[in-house]
């Protein structure tokens, strides 16, 4: 059977293949992250914005802040991101760097304030529309080692294949590709030397430990178009709401290699390609209350984002053998390839809701100090699909992720037409019951100048966070993963420049 497949170099993969690819539970966290952004002014004060009004960031942040606008405003923000990554595997490090220019925010606010002589509590409001980049996925990372690993991906294939009859193994995800490239083979004879009909256990004639390397390239972004309105009541209470329409484009390519010494298998390469696109919608409600002229108290509630997503996945394995004579099938193995079909699927993703609050203290006309806190429970994300069984991914979401408390604080000091800003942000670790710290820390600073109806602001933001990456999983007798684990240290530097015009 496999000889025919080798001639065609194509593997027909059933729908069960989808469940074997890199999990949808990863999308649930990847597409749920949303670090507050906006204008350079808000970025400069650490993203603290729940209780600040009168900034275009209120459109996608706390829409109640639009009620502070007394004149209309248009702004555009230019951005540059440098994403540095340092990885460590078996004590060996490797560095990567990805940079790109972007247009992270374009905003327009149309203010309609009431006259100071108008009676009534309602003092007018403002409509706003913005296009804002919510997430940046452009990065590259991986690992390389000149020391043999402690396991091989063949160990993963063997564990994954256990109990799968040979007449079904070809349609069993990546393990089916490994079968069709002879990296795993059925145990076809029992201990007494009798042939086994349709065996369901496997072994491998590749026994050594390989040198390993992998490269992961990701591209894409998530953006949101937001329509918002904020109202002013007695210059004390400001309320607002918004509708956000999000789009996602995400591409990932993984190339994993193993190289053997003194083994029938010289080397093997596994390549996985994943493309995800789609859109979603969310609602935001906010309010800001001024108990005193020098104090703002803010509250912000954002519903889940209800996504409809499509993905496209394919994989390929290439194995190069040293003219190995595989007696069981009377074949000499050289270069062997197996390709999957292109797997298309659609699914719905509901991200967690977000609740936030903040306070701002104004120092007369000299500036302000502002702080935010918000709560997000990533374990409440949910996936639904008619194309695959989402149950295992939803169980992983519930078990793996937890709630986080995020904190941001910043300050602005004014003298004449100039502003100096600084801020700090902390975003909690989303992984439950882990000894490894995956939290994000952010430090920012900025400058601004306002000249009549024109303003220009600049901010520099540095984000740092660490993660662990597993190429594949091999479980020991205690259920612990002994497959390769790479530490990934991320260091992002974002520069943003906002040009604003009031009229």
C-alpha cells in the first residue's frame, strides 16, 4: 500500500487530520490578547486610559471619554516595531529580529457640544470612528543545537500511533505522514513469529538521537474599525458606547529538522503551513465620573469578541535514507516524501470579556497621574465548529488558561506647550498552575507639543515577555513531557508618532 503512495508522493488525509494539527486552543489565547493602544499620548503614559477623556484613543478604549471633546479632531499615527527574540535550547542561544512599519491608528472625532447657556443636564457629546491595529503577529523564532537532543520526533509519532490499526494510520495526521515516510512501521509479526493481521503497534528502525533545529515564521495582524459615541451630563458624568468590527490575518510556517549520525535515516524535515483569516464584532460600554474637578473615575466593560474564522492547513515530510534496505516491504529507501491535502475548516471563537476601571488625578494645569486595572479570564474562551470536534481544545482552554489582573500607570507633565510622559504596564501570566513566568512588562515614555489647533506626539514603548515553546510532546511514565522545550525571550520596541488637527 505504501509503495503506491510513495510513487504518487501524496497522502489522502481525512477530516481526522485537523485534530492533529497545532491546537485551536492556541488561537483562543493568541486572538484574545489586546494590549491597550491608541495615540502616542496614551502610549506614552503606559496605555492608562480608562479614566482619561478628550483623546482619540477613547474611541476604541473607553468611549465615555468622547464626551470631553469640545471641538472636532482628526489624527493619524505612524508606527515602527522592532521585535527581537532570543531563544535558548540545550544551553545554546540564537537571536532573531523582525521589524516593520505600520499605520496603527487613524481616528476622527466629530464633537457636538451644547452651548454653556443651554439648560439641562445633557451638555452634548461626540461621535468617533477609528481604525486601529489591535495585535501584531510579525515575528520569527526557533532554535538550533549542535548537541543531540534527548528525544526524537519519531518518539512522538510512536506514542501517537499506539492503538491505531494499520488500515487507518495513513489518515492519522502527522503520524500518518511519518508512517508513509517509513519513520514508523507496524509490528507485523508476534512473539511466536506469526503474522499479525492489521497490526496496531509500531516501532522504528531509526534508533539514534538526532541533532535538531526549527524555524517558525509568523506574519499578520489584527485590526479593528470602531464606531463610538460619548455623552456629557453636567460636566460630571460621561457615558459612552461603541461597536468594534475586527479582522484577523495570521500566517505561520514551521520547518522542523532532524539530522542523524550512523543511522539509516540521514535527515528528515517536517513543514507545517497555517493560514487564518476572518472577522468578529464586540461591544464596549464605559463611563467616567468626576466627583471633583481634579479627579476622574472610569469604568470600562468590553463584551467578548465573537469571531467567525477560516483556516487552511497543510503539512509535508521529507525523509532522506542512506539507501536502506527495508526487508519487510522489499524496498530500498532513499528520498521519501509525503504530503497532506490542504485542510479547510471554519470555526467560531468567543474571546473573554474584559472589565476595567481607573482613576486620574489632575495637578492643576501641570499635568496628571493616571492608573488602570482590568480583569480578563482566558479560560472562558470558547470554540465551536461543525468541521471538527472542538471538545478537546475547549477542555485545554479550561485547564490551561486562567484569569489575569493587568495594571497600567502613567503621568504627564506640562510646561507651556510641551508635554513629557512616562508609564508602566504589567499584564499577568495567562497560564494556570505554572512555575514559569509568562507575564508581560511594559515601560514607555513620550514627548508632545501642542500649537494652536495642531499637535504632535511621540512615544517609545518597550515590552518584554518570555514564553516556552514545545516542538512536539513525548510523555514519560509519569506523564511528564520530555520532548524539546525552548525558552523564548521577547523584546519589542515600538515607536509611534501621532499628528493631530483640531477644528
